[in-house]
């Protein structure tokens, strides 16, 4: 049996089982369906929905508005035997058996290494999650922002895996496109910069190899107050024999101009890596929320100049001494 399709990435749309696009009356109708589709249990209490979509109204006004929205959604879908949502006096439910979402497909693709699946997932990401559904409701907007970052974080993982797979297959045109999309999400992503350096080397564009390296270096310094990794330096030397055995020097006192000096004897590097936090026992945030926390910490500690902070794209490519896990929870009053 065909299913309802809820498109949440980019512009919101609802596609009926027969392929027709269904226009819901307003953004709060779309927001209600989107919140249901992204909730962990596919069930939301009416009370929760009132606070989410009508937080500034009185309780009676909010309840009347919710009844109106549910009635209008039902009327919009009356030509179909199966509705994507249902409701009783207490809760609103997503008819999950008959609904699929592009976000669900995106999250599933993040678990595969199939080149075909990764390519399809990249095509799914038509824009930020719910970018066309903004409301003048603080609770909803805070939730939307978190979910947007969750989806963007998953998409970034997919791009990184797809780039690795493409490099193994030597897909040159796709490598440039995927690396560029990665850099749109994080202009300091060293994997993407290295992929472009190798691509330009194979194409005989030696000047672009150096330019890409310098761009990578500048982005890391400006965003994370750190320098390129030894892997990127080694790659530069391998690709450009004229730079073999050299490394970027401290730029202080040189007016911001790049200076290269002979590499000193290797010393042990002191670096800090912030691993993603694990979010336990929560139905209110997505599984990627812990990564958002780690990114905020990385940005904050990068301001200190006496140790190197590994950018997020480098964290999982090092052998790290990891501290034991700890529970972080909200203290209950009383």
C-alpha cells in the first residue's frame, strides 16, 4: 500500500498516497504534522501541542485553535480512507504505519556505506529542515532550531562518508561537488580540503593545490585558533615536491603573510578533543543533540591559545584517550 510522504527538508510538503500534493491551510497545520513526524513516539499530548503552537494565548483560546486546526486538517484529507494523523481527547497521533518522511530516510542513510544510498540521501537534502515553517512562537522556534541542527549534523556525516566512498571510486566530478557542500557546512573541514587538494593534483592544477591548503589553514586559524593537522601538511609535501620538508611557521610579526620554514624535529602534540555527549532517557531531543553540545564547547575552548583544539571533523580520526562516561541531568527542585 502506498504511503503518505511528509517532506520536511527545505519547503514543507505533504504528498498523498496517490501522488497528489495536499495543501494544508496554514503554517500551524504544517507545524503540527511536522512535530508529530519528528517526535520519538509519534504521539504528542494535546497539552504539549498547546504550549508549542499557542503559548501566548489563554488556555481556552489555545484549545479552540487546536480544535480548529485538527478539524481543518481532517477536512483537507477527507478524500482519503487513511489519514496521516488521528486524535482523541488526550493525544494526537501520527499514523506511522502509513507515513514516511524524508528526514527518516536521511537518518537511515547515515547508517549505510552504499554509494547509491549515500547519493540518494545527498539529493534528499533540499534545504534546512522546516525552513519554510517559521512561527512567532518561542517554544516552537527553539525546537525547530535544534531539529534543524540535528538534521544538518546527520547530513554532514553523510557527505563525509560519501566523499570517502567517491575518493575510493575516483569520481572526480562528484568529489568536487560533495567537498564543496561539506565546506558550505563547515569551511574548516580538513577532509574536504584534502579531497580537493588531491583532486586538483590529479588534474594538474598545482596552483590550486597550494591555494586550497592556504584556505584550509586560514579557516582553521580563524574558526578554531589552530593549525592544520600533520596529515594535511604531509599531503601538501607529497603533492608539491617543492614544499617537501617544510611546514607553516608562526605568522606573528609578518603582517599575516604566509611564511614557510624547515620542519623541526617532531615533538609530541598536546591537543584537546571534545567527543559528542550521549543523551540518555530523553524523548524531547534527537540523537544528534549531544554533538551540538560538543560543537558549542569546541567553539568556546578554541579561544585559548596554549593548546590545540581538534576541529569536529578531526575528532574521530585520532587515537584518543577517552574519559569515562558521566551522567548529566537536570536537578529536580525540592
